């Protein structure tokens, strides 16, 4: 039997229920959860709904100023926890011994961490009776760090996945408990992969926790020779380098969508620079003779509609929408009409 629970990112998460053979811990595992963004909220929602766990407390990052008004906004994990009547704490860190003591007084079985955003000291990792586990959005040891989804796309990887690992002091270096892989499609962006992996992370976490008390999980050390790092993104990484080959450029653009977004400076007329933002597009045909990287070549008709053609190092890159700085987003034809004086706009 199974219960289908709505996932906050869309779609459903399948939660296993009691059947003839119970496949979840009885009594439920006492869990402390640590996480902050939407990715973590998917795992927390699954833990709340699953009969195999009792969530005692949630730790999340402090509320941060957000938006033009810079009003403090609670993290998605906090909102979800409060909706379900779960105690929430938001320490800046765990340097205060009183904060660590308050955690350890709970007498819990498992610490579950997903995209929390804080480095945890050994005193916190030693808190659970069984172990601390982490939900990580890559196939470790590839892409340890803060931006594994984006770095996998940027590198042109053909697959990514979820790793459930036992936590230790090192950066995502603990032994692997369970992994599941996901193929990366050519149209995937950091946004679409995030949503798929959030759902997969929740499901894989429950699978791991169902096996944990029964001793059915092996601790597989990571191969240090295969480690790659996934540093946090910066806003300036959204700048497009049109001198890259089209395939490499496409990977970069997909990795930067939706944040920090992709942009470049276009010289509309000599001496007048306009910053343009674009969304991921598709790779077109060969360059016209003499075209230099970054040149806006005009409109191209495709089965999906008009596309703005931009020159890369080796191919044409086709985009459906463009946003000039300070203006609303425009489709390719509207942009060409307004900025390129395209003849098809006349009449």
C-alpha cells in the first residue's frame, strides 16, 4: 500500500504505508531535521507524512531580507514546520554550547540534513543515537559543495542524482549509504533538475531510513581520487561568453537558469551598450560567413516559432525571449522589431 503526498515543488511523492510486511521503522525514528530552501522542504514534507519518522524539531537559517522592500522572509522549511506544529529554531551557528545542549536534550535517533547552509560541529554530529545523514544533490564524490546541480550542468554531465551519506566534519566527504541516478536531458536547466532532484531526494531519504535500523545499509567510503568540487554560484557567473563553442555555451546557460540568470552586453549602436538577459535556447546551424561571436544575426524561423539567432564560436544559438535591462521580457520577434529593424515587422 502507498500514500501519495503532494510535493511542494509539484508532482507527488510516494510514501510507503503499513502493509502485510511493514517496511518502515516501528516505533518511528525520532528525527531532528536541518534544512532551509525548497529543496529541503520536499524532504521535510516526506518525513512529516511518513509513518516511520517523528520530527521532533526543525532547524533552519534565520529569516533573511528578500525582494525590493527587503522585508524578512521565512525560509520554506520554517513555513512548512510551523504549518505542521513542529518546534523551529534558527541559530546563527552552533558555537554557543547552550544551543548544542538544547539539541542533545531531545534524545533523538537520526539527524537529517538537507541544504541547511551551516557547517555543523562534531558535537552536533554526535547527537543522534544512530547517525547524522545528509541528502545531497549529486552522485558523490562528484560535485561536493554548495552548487552541485549547476556545476553538473555546466560541466556537460549526462547524469546526476541523489546521495544519502553519513555526515562527518569534511565537506560532503562522509561514507555513502544510498545513491540514485537521474539522466540529464538536453533541455534540463538548473531549475528543472532542482525540482526533480528534490522529489528524488525525499524518496531516497525514506528508502534509506527504512533500512537504517535493520542494518541493511553499507557505509561505502568515497573514492577521493574522483572528487570534484561545486563552489557556490556568484551573480557575475551569469555573464555569457559568446566565444565559447555552442555546446559549452548551452551548458553554461542552462546551469545559470533561473539564478543568477544569463546576460550579456550588446553594442546597439557604436558607444551605446545595452544589457540583455536571455533564457536557455537551442543550438542552431552553422554560422554565416564572417559572423563574429556575440553578433545578433536576426530572426530565424523554427517549427516552434521565431527565434533570435546569436553567433557563438562555431554555431548559431537560438533564443525565444529577450529582456532588455529596465524593460519587460519580449519574444524574439518583438525584440527584433524594436531593436533590429527587422523587415518582417513592417506592414
